[in-house]
């Protein structure tokens, strides 16, 4: 059964069939092979989605992001960051990265962040002497940082599927997201050292004051979500509803960018995105159930642990029991990271998470990272790894969005993207092996 499932899935994937249909059709083939009615199983497993209270946050955060897009949020955030740091030599690249993080903190979607911020910053960067291919690659990689900073749709998906506290995942993603942003700025400084850059004029106090006042409401939303979740005043699901109400009130009454005539278009766009994501998760539920019946996750876990034990035995070093356990965890996480990086190259982060989460959960149990803050640490390292896939060819979605926005071919962007990827991988190693990066802030929560 397991063989039929995996082979069928891989064949369909190679034939460029959409991932959701790859999961459904491979499950049907495997279930029919063992004489199980796939229709009844499919209906039952997808119906179980209704029991996920946390999944209600998905449509709300998507709607909040749409309201913010229509409300002119990105321009106000960019103006503020530009007024504060735009006059430095590395100012505009830093503005692009920091604005992407701030915008990602309220939209929760990397592609939307890349499109909104990149559409404004790529022409501005080129005008000031930055190479257009570099500027487009920067917008693509900066856009991914918003996928770690709350509210992150990917962390929400992981928490829902793995039954890990979404609130703690959200808060735990802040420091890793900031570190990725800092690494991108540092690499940008290195790559632009030979470019002839025209610095932005330093903003006066009046401009700083006006830009701060203009961005006060968007910043307020970030503060409300962060303080509310961190302080235990509301859950992530409740925070999503707060975000929608806040965004609507600000858009209609404070900025007056939103109009009643825009509401049907906003709701329809949000509904389409939610429906597509819901369908993916429904298909993934059936795929996960079929994987479990075929005992594939247990087999993969056993093989992975056995492979790492073979490496330890091959080294010929006689470890103490405690040291042996630590070395095993170290090796398992190395192999896991390499595997996830490879998966991310061919499957987008969202669908990829839906596929890998049922497989990696037994691995977290085998190495003792399935409970408490360890589960939060494991979840963030998995999600942050998959996020790297957003800017890796051949299927990096954010890479394609940036290419379209910047009107630059992916081949021209690739040399710059590879340098940014190196920085992101270094941060991934830190996230993997230094747990406080992900667990310090969640440990302060009640």
C-alpha cells in the first residue's frame, strides 16, 4: 500500500499535476489497492477539519491582509522606514527588508508582501543605482521573512496539523524572522559595495513625525496582536478576528482608502484564497491518514534513526549514553534539514508542509522534541526550512512573484538569490541547534 501511494504520488508530481490532486489520486490508488472505499474515507477525513478551532484564524488573517492591502498600508510603512534609515548607504535595501517584515507582520503572506513592497521598492532601488536584478532578488528574499513573523499562515498550518500551540509558534517565530532580516541586510551591504549608489536625502524631523503618525495605526495592529497573544488576552484565532475589525475600521474611517464598493471584491478574493487553502488541507488530511495506515511515517523514522546510528557506529567512537543521544539528535536534525531543503526546491511551502508534517511528527517523538517548548522549537525549524523553498528554483512562488513584479528573469536573479540563500541557511543552522532563539519569548508567556 505504501509503495503504491508513494510511487503514484511521485509520478503525478513529475507529470506536473497540481499537488492537491497528486495527494488525492495517489490516496485513491493506494486505498483501492487494499480494498478500502476511498470516497467514504475521504469524506470522513475532510469532515474532521471542522473540529479544528484554530483553522478559523486562516480566513480571518487572509481577510485582514486584503483589507490592509486595499487600505494603503504598505506605502505608509515604507515611508516610515525610509524616513528613519533611508539616508544610509545600505538604507534602501534595509528599507525593503524591514518594510517586508512589518508588512508581513500584518498580512501573514510572503507572496503578498513581496508584491506590495517589491512593487514600490524595486523601481526606487534601481533609480538610486542598485542593480535591478539585485533589487528584485532582495524583494523576493525579504518577502519570505514575513512568513515567520506573526501572524504567519505557515506557522498556523503547522500548529493546526501538529497540535502545537499556535500562540507560542507565533511568538517563537519573531526572533528567527528578525535574524533572517538582519542577515539579508548584511549580505546586501556586501553585494552592493561596488555599486555606484545615490543616497537618499536625510529626512527632517517634520517628515519623520508625519511618517510616524501616518504609520501609527498599522504599527498599532502589530502591537495589539503581539501584546494580546503574548499576554494571554486572546488566542491566535481571536487575534485574527481582532485584526479584521481593526483593519476595517482603520481603512474606512482613519485612512478612508476603503470604500463600500470594494467590499465584495475584497471578500471574494479572501474567499478564493481560503477555499484553495482549505482544499489543500482537506487533501492533506486524506494523504496523512493514508500515510498513517500504511505506517510510512514510522518506517521513515526507523530508517532515519537507523541511518544515523550506522554513521555513529561507523565513526568507531565509544560514546556515553547521554552523549550518544545528543549525537543522534544532532545527526537526525542534519539529515532532516537537508531533506526538507530538497523537498522545498520542488514543492511550495504551503503544500509542502501539508505533506511533510505527518512524516516529521514521529521523528520529533523519536528524538524527544514533541512536547512543550521543544515542540515549538521543532515546528519553527521545520517551517523556517520550508520557507527557504519560497525562493529556490524551480518552484519558489515568491521568486516568481518578484520576477513578475521586477520584470527580471529568474536566471538573472539567481546569482544574487544564492548569496541570500547562504545567509538564510546559516540562520537555519542557528535556529536548529540553538533552541533559545525560538523558545525564549514563548517561555515568557503565561
